C-alpha cells in the first residue's frame, strides 16, 4: 500500500493539468516535467504497451522504495513545522522574524521533497529505452497530459 501512496505523490508532482483543461496560455512554455518525465504509476499501468521488461519493473520498484521512507519522514517533519508556524501566527502579536524563519524551514523541506521527486523521475526515465519513452510520450499526448 505504501508503494502506491508514493506513486500517487510522485504522480501528483508531474501530472499536469486535468484532462480537458486548456494548455498553457499562448506564448508560455508547457511544463517540462510533465512533458519529459513519466510517473511510475503511468509506466507500470502501460507496461505491456511499452514493452516494459521484468528487470525494468523491478528497478523502478526499487527506485521508488529507496525514496519512500525519505518522503514519509519529510512529510511528517513538514507537518510538524507547519503546526509550529500556525502556533506562531495565532499569537496576538506576531513575531515577524520568527514567522519568516519558520517559513524558511518549511520551504527548505518542500524544496527537499521536490528535488527528491525530480531525482526519482529522472532515474526512472533513464531506466527506459528511447522507444519506451517515445511510446509514453504518445500516451501522455493522447490522454491530454
């Protein structure tokens, strides 16, 4: 179950806009993460279609499992730091210096989560052949993502 929770978290990072929603406004580039990286749940759900080998499936699972505990630990830490920020903001007189320091701690944790997610997606992409990547790109285009 934890494996699929992490897959969902990673998928949310790069899922892009909901199907049927308009693309980026004219003149703005689209999301390169959603365009060039593939969430593990999409890879696994289209495994037969893209010719995913058992060794690749195992390698993808291993990569996800490597980051799983880090995601959970950081998520719990982030929740704790967010609670601290809430307490600071509830004061009658808010100490701006303390609030901004707490915001910095929260942003650092969020940055760490994003870097870990991107790193995972890059490692997973590198496990795929160019042909598999091309097929996934087509799947993403046809599904509107």
